C-alpha cells in the first residue's frame, strides 16, 4: 500500500515504496509496513523548553510535516507526495535491538498485534525514516529528551551505515549497538492503520506513526526514489491537493487533514487515537478511480503522470 494503493515492482517495502525485493503480499494476507509522519515546529515557532517543540510546556506552536515527492519515473503515482516509510524486514523483529520507552508488549496492545509484530513495526518505522531522510529516532541511553545526544548523521561513517541498511549488508541492531545508541520508542506515537483495498493485486497492512524531529537533527534529500523533500503546513495540504498541485494518495491526505485538526505539536501529542484497521474500497466514479473510506468519504487516486 503506497499511502493507499499498489507500488511498482521495482520499489522497496511498504506503503510508501512497495516490497524491497519487489515481492508483494500473497494469499497469506497483506504485507505489514510502517510509515512515519515526521513533525517539527513551523518557521518562527519554538518550544519554551528547548526550541524543538519536543519537551516542556512550549509545544503550542504551529507545525510542519515532512513530505517526499516520488520521482516521475515511477510507474505508479509518479510525482505523488508521501511520508517516509516502508515494509517490515524480517530482521526488524530482532529482539536484540537496544530500546527505551514503551516495550514491545505495550506497543502490541496499542497497535493491536502480537509482540513480535509490534517490535518489528516500531523498528521498521525508525529504520525506514533513517534510510529515507537521515533522521534517526535514537540517542544515548539514560538521557531525558532535552539532554539527548545531538546526532550528526550526515558524516561519511553514518552514510556508510545508512547505505548498508538499504543494501542489507548491515542490520539495524548492529548499527545502534556499535554506536552505543538506543531506539527511542517513546518518540513515536501510533496514529492509524490502513489496509490496501481488497481489489488491489498487491496489499499492505500499514501502521502510521507520528514523531517529532529530534533535537539538533535535520532531514536530508538522500533517497533515490524521491526528487524533493518538503516541510509543509498540514493545514495547507488539502487546498494544494484539491488544486492538483500536491498529488497524493488518500491515506496521506487524510493523515495531513488529521494533523491540521490538531493544530499544534501539543495537539498531536494529546490526540486520542484508536488504532483500528481502515480498509477502503476502490470504485470508479465518472470514469475516475476513487477510494471510499468506511465513513463514506471518497478520495480520488492520482492520475498517472499528474503534475506535481
């Protein structure tokens, strides 16, 4: 499920990119995947605690969300804006990943899965975000948010690790352990769960998470499947989408609208979310395919070659 529909054969795992090896879910069911809505204070907005919007009482500031535009050579939804994310890798379930925050058992209750799947989804969310944006939701252990180590992941040795994760020559557990870092699961917030419509030949069961940009880190244009990364006000996405200036698949548009309703970083933190599967259906209306959500609201699928 590429933010709502099927990916290309050559794309990598999950809702945002398709299977890493091009493999889709088979009769056993949709392939699990994770995607992350990465948030930061809008330009001019600062947290009273540490300037990042992560800590303290100063989170009542406008926010921006990171979107990436798919390259136009993609066979499906070229030019569509997506969140970073991808399919769960078998190594994401490794119980040796150094970890702080809610444990896999608590995440299993939140996400509605068994413990191994919960562990894999959280690891996939953090790993994929790092692979696609250079942002790592990890730090040295034993530090509060405002004391967390500022990571410079733009260095050559970090880039070797990032590329090693992509080509699978390195594992996420090895990268974090060697550097003395822990995955900060408390920096993730479960947001929603979307399942590819049953009419699609490829299906993905995708958990969406929200996360704030860690202190001192910055996103980078590092992926080969996106030609643009853009921090944007989620409140402005709907009009851009409806005008055809920001093509995106329905789960992305819906998620941006939900973020806009929260208004601030504090609003996102305090939002009450029930993680229940959303499985829309695809219908043709006036000659155009539309995705109809369970609440009856329908959304158009981007036309192939739609202008970004």
